[in-house]
C-alpha cells in the first residue's frame, strides 16, 4: 500500500529568544511512514514531542530539518517546505486535524462550524448540513444547540463539535491530538467508532491518545517517542 | 491559476535617510488573504501605500495581473490606467471610514458612485444594487437615503466596505479595518469580512496590529520590524511557532482576556 505520509529525518528544536535564547531540543532524525487504513499512535512521556510532531505534520509547527511528504492530489507535497497556499490546499482536500480545543468564531452556528470543511470543497449546503447534523447527533450534541454559536457551549460540548468538524469531510489523512481527553465513556465510545470507520474507509490516521483504553482500541501501530 | 495576482520585488521606500520599508518581496495569488503585522512605525502602512499605488517606491517594483495583459508594473503604466485599476479591480478600505467615504452624500450614493465610475447609468439599477449591498453589510434599507454623518463608527466601516466591494474587485487593501471599534462591533465586522472574502474569492492585504484579527482573516502573514520583513509564512504557523525574536515577543505580549 502506498504511504500517505512519509516523514524523513525530521528534527525540531524550540529556541526561546524572549527567555535568554534557551534551546529546547524536541526530537531529531525522526522517520515515520503511515499508509491508508492505519492508525499510528505517537506514544511517549509528557514532553517527548508527540504534539509537536503532530503539529509539524499539519504545517502548524516548522521543523528545522527533514521532510514531511504527504500524498496529495496524485503527487507528494513536502509540508516542511511548501508555500502557505499549498499547505492550505492540502488541509482543505487531504489532511484534517482534530484538537481538544475549538477555536470558536463569533456568530457562526455549530451546524455550520461542522459543515464548513465540506462547504469548502464544494459540497452543496444542504448535503453538508445533513452530514454535520448526523455527526452532531452521534456525538450527543442536543439539537437545540445546533443553531447557536459554540462560543457559549461547555468545554465538553465544544470539544465534541470540534471532533464532528474534524471527521465531517472524510479527509484521506486525519491527525488526532488527544480527541478523547475529558470525554465521558459514552462519547469516548463514539469517537472510537468514528476512528474505526475512518480506518475501514482507508484513511491514514496519526494520533496522540492519553487514554489507555482508546489507544489500545484504535492503534494499529505504536510509534515510540522517548524524549 | 498559473500567474500571481500581485508580484512585489525588492520594494523599498525611503524618507530621506530614514527607512519606510526595505527589500520587500512576495507573490500574492488570487483568493489569497495576507496579513501584515508589526508595531506602530514598523513600516506596515508605508508598504500598503506603495502596494496600492498611492506612494511611489524609491526602488523595486509592484506588478499587477491586469486583465488581458498579465503582470504590469503599476508605477509605469501611467496615471489614467492606474486610476481605472483603482476604481474597478481594486478596493481600498481605510482605517478611518471618513477617508474612504463622501460624507456629504447619502449612503446609497456612496455605494452607487463606484458603480457609476465603471459605467452604470440606469438610476433604478444603481439604487437596487446599492440597496442589495447595504443588506450584505447589514445596514437596513431605510438608511439608504441617510447621510453617513448620522451613522455610528461600525456602520460607517460597513458602508465603506460595501462601497469598495460593489464593483467586485479582485484585490482589496485594508488598513486596520477594525481599528477604533468596540469589540462587539469588531466581531460583527470580522465575521462579515471573513464571509465576503470567501464568497467573492477576494485577494486581500490587511494591515493590522491585532494578532487575533490576523488569525481570523489572513491565510498568511508577514511580520515587519523597522521597515523589514523579519518573518513570513502560514498564519497559524507564524503565530503558534514563531521563530524570529521579534515575532516571539509580539506573540508573547498579547494579553488573554
């Protein structure tokens, strides 16, 4: 099976200029390949760079050396070297990201927040809203909240809106940064189902899961990070 | 899309011995929104003025993809063609809406005037289009004949945006579009801008010192200090993983409410 993500000799060090120029090495020469249908879990102690690696894959963090080759539109794009507009095209069509925290936009209703990634790739409004409604219902967001902007929702509700948004478009690559942190058992089970469905559909997943139960349920492979 | 909309090369503007901006180069593509951030005096507004044909650069070039002609240097093309470009293909949203509006004529006339400048002549059509655009920027129809003097700051800014977008420009320059507005009014304006920019596939260059505004509206950022671009890239990458000492200082100086 062709690799969807190929990370080659990736290195990252944070340099904090405002705090005396302290250097914090995160990882060096990391290599990783992920194929469709796999769920690779990044595992290691706190501070070992799991989230940093995930954010590098998404183009949110800039590595110092190495390449991140992502299969996009029949070719490979090196996220570490691509222009902003190419990274944005990869995010729009190929690579989704689910974090714990929703960045709420004033005045946009929850249903549209979830439907937006589908609207962005040209799916008609009604179809996109239909898919969004289905996901919000599965994640137990009460229907009376769908028309409201999520800024006023509880933390758990915002998190679930964010998960729904992440899974809405069915991107071929999905990055998951502790999506189940602080969810209750029933909602955690729904997220596990969503991950299993994505795997079955051939999605390449890379995730950080704090929760042992979730990690054991969804991982096809563990990528150890030692810190 | 094989050509950029705007190509800027080694753009420099000096004020005598002092530097306004120096050696700025970038390409802007159709539909792309770029934010320029930096503190007061960093050269943001000088750069914006040079880019939007309002301040001749000391050195370097600004090329724009003129319809049917491809990339053309805006300072070589001659005054009449440059004026035409500014009236049709471009929009300029000033920080102070009074600089971009005509305060002595009605709201509807402010919007209609841009249409007449590109050849619209039918009064009923112009009035209908002006009304439609007031609706898009959430100004009630009954205010169509009112003078801007009677509008609040937030309404004036929305009116200025309607005046600029009615001719469907391809590129809009904005200087601190939310500066000086209450936060609640800002949120409404930002949401509106975000939607219009996406729906119309507008390219835009937005000068702001507000990083939250930049994050919400801009695809990519340039960070300026002392007239030079010290860091640039994808908006969330520059803000979440800043590399240059000045960008790190800027990001770490934001107070969280």
